[in-house]
């Protein structure tokens, strides 16, 4: 109880309409104590809340700490990462451009980005901006392509063609951050600006969102910004900021309760803020028009809730009989909720500096109950009960699954050193495996974990932060070496295959000359020769010429043929006397003529 009271003392005064409207005073009586209690229950260091009613900001207030260690309080101006609440700005931007006749939401993306390419040619040619904004591309999340990755926005865009879809085009809602990135690129192409500059010019400046920015790099330069935290073994710990600049249009905005309240005023007042038209009523209507149904529990668990649909950058549902438009946001160390009730002219934003917490949704629902004058629902108690039950259940199910599938008392087929190396996927990039003592370690563009032997050539991630007990299945190639790794990075498609990235050798021209000549395969003569001084080629009659790439001394791979290798047997002087062709269908020898 002392902890709750302490948090109450840290409620930072902000813009409050108390005293001006006795009905509002009554509705929000005890709200500060409620927020403090929920923060205590979910171990959240800091929260900022703004409430809008009609065209007025009736509350904008900070609670707790933006920096727990330094005891710096949250204020209404404290910047938090808002994560996927960013998507609403990206969607609004495209609607605005359609109103201005600069694009059409139902025209193919290729009309604006001619080189847009997904794995499926039909989808590549027909996917529209509207498809991007309502998550119906057929692609599942594939989040580990971008999360923590060093790739630029352009590089992520170019890698989309290598991602496997899991559903037919336009048949299912599947949340997809990368498609919102593409939507931002469409806006940039049409306006000849970056998405960031376009969003700043058309929304942040007219809405007087003066503190809002687009990068955690800029966040940390601000006067008043929050540190991100996570709950690890029941202890609140600082976690590093995650830079997602490349994915910006899907989730990189940082904002404050004060700034976000201006956005809400525009959304519930026909696109106007302080008399300025920021968005048309048609655009706002499009944003909140249901486009795709989302997966839900049937029947709905709670009477207050309803089935969800997705518009353009917003979730549309009913809350206790009132139309609710909202979106959550989560990125390392931060959780957020932005919500408005269009028919009731109520808006709420809740920002927090705790990773993956339901607190923003809990506080949002409390605000809605109060503002609508409804009996208060104990969402906090319900979700606490669910959390405790689910935590125990998930741990038990995971252990049972591991025990069921594990074959005991097996050993790897190779020494651990043979599993080490770099393995590459054309979209996800490189995962590096290192052998240290009696264990393996994995590193996928900075996401690291130890690997423990599971059975045979399967190892299991043991890191708590990344990969979460995922299995790494090592595959032996035809030559007997570890050739690939299969990892279930996206559960709804086949395991992602990372092929060993061979470290090619530079071979001096005089050494290459030792391999040149004619080789007789029992009547069929192949020729080995040099081009461009340092490139070795193999020509077999009736086939194209093949460039050879050195992988080991006297050993080469055929560059364009998977699984084809060439080894030269040499004499004491280093001169080749025999060529050994190692192919998927056998090994063939040819004597030098």
C-alpha cells in the first residue's frame, strides 16, 4: 500500500479541465489512484495519459518515473516510443494523398514503385496501397527480417521477394509491419520526400506536435524522454532502445501525451485542429471503415467486448455498445494505446515505459467506462488472473512438448567445430554459429543465444530474450559437411533455411594455371581454362561454361549449380593430374590428357 501511495505523490500535474466541468470532475474522481494501483500491479515505472472530450483536452498527466534510477518523473511532455500507433499516421498520409489526387488506394503499388516485388508474381503486380494498410498481402509477420537487423529501408524492400506467404492474397488478415514500411515508401515516392518529412509537414506541424520525432536517436536528445524497461524474473530492468528507423512507417514515432492529444482532437472533430483542416472527413471515414475481419475468440469471452475488424491503420470494434477505434503499440521497453470513440467524441492515449504490458489497454478501458458513465469493469483483475493462468499453462505445455519429441541419449553427427560457420538466407541475412568449448552460440544480426544439444543434429536456443527455446536443425550435405540450418523463425510457413556461406579463397594466377587443361571422362573431354587473368572455368561439351570458385586448396564449387563441386588431384609440384567432379547423382573422375 505504501508503494501505491508513493506513486500517487508522483502524479505530475498537466493540462486538466477539472473545476470547469463538475460532471467531468465526478467522472474522473479517483482516477489517479486507479492508475497508480495498476502501475503497481504490473510493475510499470512510468505512464502518461491524455483524455480528449469533443474538442477539449480534459486531462494530460504523467505518473511515476520516466527514469526509475534517476527518479525523474513522467510529465505530459515526456516522450515515449508509441510503436505501431505510428501506423495510423502512415495510413492517414495515403488517404490525404488520395484526397489530393496524387494516388489511388486501389491502384497497384507498382504504379508508384515499379520495382516492387514479392515472391508471387500475381500479388506483386496486383497488390494495392489499400492492401498494404489492412494487412491482407498474404504474408505473415516475418518480423525477424527487420528486428535488430542492420538493413536499410531500401534493403528490406529488396528482400521482400524472398519471403514466403502463408495465405492466399486477400483471403486473410495477417499483421504485417513490412507492408506498412512499403506504404510509407509509396508516400515518399509520390511526394518526392522521405516519409518522415512528409509526415512532419502534413501532420506534426499543423497539429502542433512539436516534440514528436521519428527515431530513438532523436528521442534520446530530447529534454524530457522516457527510459524503456522490461520485467525479467519479477525484476524491473532497463533495456536498450531498439532502433527501427528502417521500418519507420510501421512503428518508429516517439511522442508524448500532450502531442498525441492533438492528434485525437483532429480525429474526433472531422479532421480539424484549432480551426485548421488537417484531414478530410472522407479520409477519417476511410481510416475507420472495416476492411478485414481479424482473428478472434468465439464466442467472445467478455460481454463488454465484441469481434474486431481492421480498417486502415486502426482496429474497429464495439466496446459496451459504443464504436471504438484503437491501435496498440509495442516496441522494446514501451507499450502504448491510442483510442477514440467517434460517435461519443472521446479520445484516450496511454503511454508507458514497460515492455509488453497490458496496462495501456487496462487504463484505456477504465477511462472509457468513466467517460461514458458506465459501471466500472475490473479489467485489471481479469487480466491479472489471465496472466497468472497463462504463464503456468504455457510453461507446462512447452515442457511437455519438448519431452514428447526429444529422443534421449543421442549425439551430434559431427564434432561441434564442424557446425560453426556463417549461414545465409536471401531475406533474413546471415546467422553465425560459433563453437566455444562444449557448446554452440548463434548470432542473427545481433540477436544472440546459446544453443544446447537437443537430439541428433538439433540444438535448442537457451537464451531468455531471443529465439525462446527455438530449435536449430543442422543439415548434412551430400559431401558429408554441415550444409544448412533450418530455423522456425516464422511459425506459419516452412522453416527458414540458411545455407552455409562458403568463404571463397583468392587463388593466384600461377596456381590456377596448374589446373588448366583437358580432362577425359571416359570419352567425353572437358576443358579447364582461365579468363580475365584470375577466373577459372570448366567447359563440358553440350553445356554452358561454368565459373569455378575456390573453397579450399585444390577444391572449387560451381558458382551457379547448387551441390556441384570440383576437386583437383595434384602431384608433388602442384600440377593437376586428375579432376574429380562431385555431383548430387554421384562422383566422377577424369584423367588429365
